[in-house]
């Protein structure tokens, strides 16, 4: 029987012993690496030589050296076992070293996730990676661990959904504007309405769902919601804002919501792909998100 016709799977243990002995130059050191006796290594290699009908090692007392056939075999199997060792090491480190990748809308990432990132990483005991994602979750994307989405659950998806907190809106304006003019309607009369291209119908939704109007003024459009919020905080105009991402601005008075809030049908929720929903880091993240969502926009009354 030649080396090329060996039953590789049946002789895998013997081939592994050969690789260790060839690499370390000693049956004794090979035995220590494999956690077996030196005689076991010698027996496995003898078995391999009998099956191959070729001498792999030249033995001189307790000293060994590779034969020509043994050297050729070592050159073939050595790189294969090295790749296996590297793959096993990566597999063992994967749950520790691979960061949890969370995709979320850009404004939610900037205004809600980033200020809480250190707390989430502390809860997970490891780093996370945040990516901007303003489309419905794509659970076929293996690079993302979970999605934080806003609105109603995507139809026709195999994802598992976990609601974190309700979605609500409020008409907001810079606190400095109401400081100078305590009458909210009077303060808004000279201010433009600010809107983002990502939520173009947000003012119409407010008027339809809340039943609270504001003086009509010209509309100023921004590319992103976070530009709109920044402009509102600077006193440029009023806007309709998702309350869950402006909690800090409301708390310190940068923004005020004089007409209360509107609750929406949707929610802030996590979309979990089937491959990651049982991952320990994912479970820990879900628990953390649920705790964070309990605060929400508590304390702000509904629109009158």
C-alpha cells in the first residue's frame, strides 16, 4: 500500500502523531504535546509505516530522523495540520473576540446608542460595533448580529423581534425660544418647520394623529433627522421628534415639548437573525436593551 492510497480518515490519529513527531523531532516531545505516552506515539507511527509499506523515520537508538519519504509526507501534512490548529484557535476565540455588531438608524445611533455604548459594553464584558442602517433589517447579512429598528415589524422576515420601547413623537422647539416667549403658539408663529428627507411625512402624521396644530410656517428640509434635531436645538425652528432619542435634550431643557406626545403604532425593537438569537452575547444585549427601554419617554403627557 502506498501513501497515496492510505485510508486517511481511518489513520488520522496516526497521521497526527507523525506530524507532531516530524515537527518536534522527537517521539517524547510529540507524546507530551498530544498528551499520550511515548510508546503510544511510536506504536501509531509503526502502524502508519506498515499500512504505507514505507519507512517514515530513520531510527538510531533513541534518536530519529525523517526518511526521504517521511520528509515528503511531512511537507504535505504539516501545512494541513497547521491550518486546522489555526481554525480551531479562531473557533475557540470567536465568541470572545468577535464584537457584537449592531445596526441601527443613523440618528438612533448618534442620539441614543453612542451615549449608552460604554454601558452596553460593560454589560457584555466585551466590545461592540455600531453600524448605520436606515433600511429594513437584512437578516441574511452575516456581518450584523442584530438590528435596532423603529416602526412596525418587517413583514415576511424570518427574524425574531423583541420590542424595546414604544415609539412616540412630539413637537419640540429650543427651550430658549419659550424662555423668551412663554406662549408656545406665539413662539412658533415666526419659526420655520424643520423636516428631514428620511421622515418627510412626519408633520402630516403629527397633525393627523395628535389633533394639535401649530401656526403654519415655511418648511426647511434637511438630509438627515440628526441635522434636523441639531437645528431645532440651535433655535432655527420647530420639528417633530422621536421622543425616545431626545431624552437628554428634554431633561436639560435644550428642547421642550409644549404640546405633549403622540404614541405611534410601531416600536423600537430588535430584529434577531436565526443564527445569532441563542448566542450568549445576543441574549445579554437583549436583556440590556429591555432595561434601557423601560425609561423611554416616561413623564411626558399625551397630547391634549
